[in-house]
C-alpha cells in the first residue's frame, strides 16, 4: 500500500502537520490533489478527503453523535457495556480496543468509566484518532473521558502478543472490518470512503488468537447481527441487538455480566 498523504490547508498549523507526518509516517503534499484520497489539516481539524465519495471523514469526541451518545447513551445496560462485563458497583474492567477505527466504541466504554487503550494500525485512522483526542483534551465537557483513552499506533496482533503479563487488560475488544457479505446494512457514504481507504481486515483469525492470549477475562467481538463468527470459532456467549451482535469468548476469572 502506498504511503498515505497529508495536505496542510492552514499555514499556521504547519508545525502540527509536521508532527502528524512524523508520528504516523505520512507524506506531505504541497498542493491539494484532485484525485484519490488524502488527509487534510484545516483550521479546525484533520479529516480524510476522498474524491468522488461524499463527506469528509473525521473522528469526533465532543460534538455530533459523540455528544448524543454521552448525553442520551444507554448507560451500563446497553449491549456493548454488558458485553464487556460492566455492571453496577463492580470494578471497571480495563480494556484494549484492538481495532480502534474512529474510536466510537472506545469512547462509549470510556464514557462509562473504563480505561481504554486504543490500538490502530492504519496510519490514516490513527492520525484521525490522534487529532480527535487533541481537540477533546481542550474541551472541558469531555476531558475527563478522553483522559481515560490512550492511543497506540501498532498492529494489535504483534502488540498484544508482546504485552507483559502485568499490563494485560481484563477485556480485549475487537470490531474488524469484514468483507461485505450482504448481511450487514450498507454503510453511510462517508463511512464507505473510510472502508475503501482502510480495506478489509483479512487477518482477524490471527487477531482473535492474539486477543485470547492477552485478555485476562474475556474477548468481545462485535459483528453484524447475522454475520459469521471469526474463523467459525464458536463463542461461549452472545449478546444480540437490533443490528449488532457481540460474541463473547470467556477466559479464566471472568467478570460476569
Ligand atoms: C470496523 S473498524 C472499527 C470501528 C471502531 N469499533 C469504531 O467504533 O470506530 C476496524 C478498524 O480496525 C483496524 N484494525 C484491524 N485489524 C487491526 C490490527 N491487527 N491491529 C490494529 N488495528 C487493526 C482497522 O485498521 C480499522 O480501522
């Protein structure tokens, strides 16, 4: 895959563009392209632009859907919270979200009080996450939540298998991008752009294996409600929602929901 590119549309932010370039291995463009895709740094935020697809893509923890989730979210009773074993009064599990993407699931879990390490291998997605965390760190209404979210730019298969025993999380959470089988609802136009750039995660069997070796209590896999299990591997439990299903793989000493 070719090196992802970044175009800085706001000269006053050239230093920040350089830091993004260096941390995520991006190539700087001198002018805005007219084909393909690129990351664009503007006055407000970093976003992914894809020519021919509608809508720029960015990660967001302060406004829009994140605000709605924060203010109207389903609390500890919602399926994702039950899936990671959260229930009233119990100690909060530590979580590694090994497929962080745009950080939406990680943000929900951090909103519920969990410490979440977000591992993301795509330089594009990791840069978008980094920028959203930077912006959130300046917004008083979410600072306390995003302070519980730590970004790691790495391939989680390697990262999880090298994790020292004293840093193993209670839960590893996985939401890999699967080839479209027609069993899931079509993604919105902007998310289709994200999927085109990131591509399918064809190594999710190896990721599940690494997750099972690293989690203390359980591995949770998010799937479309009618989607196949990873590598046909039978889970020990399932939480089924309207369009999403969580496959649970329990390990020793599991906190039960
Ligand atoms: C469907 S998206 C996850 C969306 C995320 N749950 C959210 O709420 O925004 C899958 C993401 O996992 C990342 N990913 C897949 N396999 C990975 C791996 N082995 N290590 C790190 N990231 C991985 C992909 O690059 C992609 O960004």
